[in-house]
C-alpha cells in the first residue's frame, strides 16, 4: 500500500515538478482524518468536497489513504474492511466478525 503514491512523488521530483510533489507530500496536513477514513472506504464523493488539483486522481488519493491506515486498524483478509478487533490467522489478519463466521461454519 502507498506504493503508487510514493512512485508518483518520485516521478514528479525527477521531472522537476517540485510544486506538485510538495502538494502530494502536504496531503498529510491538508486532509482531515475524517476524510481519510472516507477515502479508505472508497467513498468517491470526497473528491467533490476536497479542493484538489485536477491531476490528483482518485487512484492516487486512495493509495495515499491506504498507506495511512492507523496502526491499530488492519485490513481483514476476508471481508477486506479495516477493522481494529481481530486475530492473526495463518499469518493473515481476520476480523472478529469473520472469525466468528468461520467458527460457525466448522
Ligand atoms: Zn472481516
């Protein structure tokens, strides 16, 4: 996660587009956590509310938000939602709800 975003920053820097690169790096300070959450939830209406340059694509923003997952929240391997409660199962994070479902199936 965050690779496409990092790549873009590098690419812009290489091409001397320092303003654009700085703009991407400043997303951390300009986008509120509540928006980050909505971006992570794939809520594209955020794009209309945030005033971003046209060249900032949804994919870029989504990748950026994905890299900002809070330390406590992990993406469940089954439902692919960000969850805070769950267990590591076969080296994969499985949220509580999915784990319960699995248990009930056995
Ligand atoms: Zn799950």
